[in-house]
C-alpha cells in the first residue's frame, strides 16, 4: 500500500473512530499474540513470541531471522516454497518467529529491547528446540546482523549461516554508509506523511507508534530499490520501539559503536552471503567488504534483485541456498 493511500485510510479511520477507540487492538494495526490468543506463540524469557514451525520435525533446526529491527517474518515465508523440486521444508525443521517487541510478538519497553536481550532470546530458542545441537541460521538485513552477533557470542551453537543483504556488522561501517542509506531530505513525501500523522496521533502507546512507523518508514531507503506498490513484500506489523531502541543500544552519543565481529574468527562454520545486484548501499559493495570478516564465507549475487531479493527473486535465492547446502552436506559426509 502506497503512502498516499495510507494517508487516505487514516482519514477514514479518523472519521469513524474517536480518540480512545483508535488505541484499541486491531483498529490501526493487527493484534499481537497478547491481544489475540488464536495466534501461534512461544513463551520464553518473560515474553510471548509470535512463531510457527514448518518442515520435518525430525530434521535439523533452521531458525529464520527477519529484518528490522522491529519487522516480521511474513516476507520470509516465501523461502519455504517448493521451487524446481526443492524446498527447505524437506531438509529442516524451520522456526519462523517475530522477535521481541516486533511483528505480532508481545510489546515491551526500552529496558528489555537490547542487543543482549535479543541474544539471550535466540539462545533460549536454540536451547529449547535443539538442545545440545548446532543450528542453521538464515537472516535477512537486520537478521544478518542479529545472526552474526549471536555467532560472535556463541560460535559453538551454529553449524552454518545464510545471510541475505545483511546490514553493517560494525558500527563504524554503519556510520560510513548511513548518509547514503537513508533519505532524510525534509521535503520527501515519507517525512511529510509522518509529520502529518503526528498531528492526529500522540505517540503514547504501541498501537499508535507502530501505525506511525508504518507510514513513515515505507520509502525512507530508496536506494534499496525494493519493490513498491503491487507485488511489494508483505508484512503484518512493525514494532516501532524495538526498531528505535535496538538501534540506540548500539550507539554512544548518537554514533554507532557496536561490533559484532570481535570473536567471529572463532566460528569455523560455512557462511553464504547473498546480495541483490540492484541494492545500492546494502548490496554487493557492502557484502564484499564484509565477506572477509568470516573465516569461511562465499558471496552470491542475484543480478536483478534489490534489498528485497528474497521476495522478488525467490527462485534465484533458493537456487543459491540449495547449492550451498548441498556442498555443506557433502563436506559433512567426508
């Protein structure tokens, strides 16, 4: 849905709802697992996560890590499609989940929306669903950063990883590229629409904040060259506070200082990086620069893809994953 259509929808909502009713669950954004008990959920570490499994429960565990921070796993579901006779669901027990405070998972405040807490949540999932075993991680954008941060801290728990258009693994890199990544021109439509929405909604709860975030965030990274409008990658709901506070946790005095690579040399597993050829900032140049940070990594490029390459070019992405996993299995057999 385009920004203009979102603004029109907002006016309809305003005409039909009073100020109190707009904060009711389901009015502006979909309900979370704490608001809708019919949604599948996993309870860990004092939170309730929107989650579901796909694939064979007897197979090794593959954990999906969506983008954001604050997004959801809806767009990643395409990666379990059967393409040319191959499906990840035949080879793995796949866990899809919305991260703490993100997607349709339970909302939280700043004190538990930290990188350390996110690492603890992922470790809890690994311990519960693959006790004493290694897992495979598949992350997109922020999910690649999150997965790398986990590997950096727990290299022994991960067998291999696939990261699609991963964000910058070091704060210094983020500082270098952020001016190219975000469109902050004050006359841009996305900022105008965000300011417009603020005239009507006070940012006093998760529902309104998440709604505002959806309006403001849609077009703020034009050089990702992601598909817009009809056929764009779908999502359920973004967690505005998770998006803000996870980023702030990696900053000091407003500058990104995190480093997810300090112990990365301890990880000997194989890593596949996938980039969209049309993704200008987070694509090939960044992934080429980050490739040497892993001991055993390779990079594959999908020529026509943007930052949403997993959605727009699913067959190409799955072909690269299939070849990577086949080589991994052959190595394990030897």
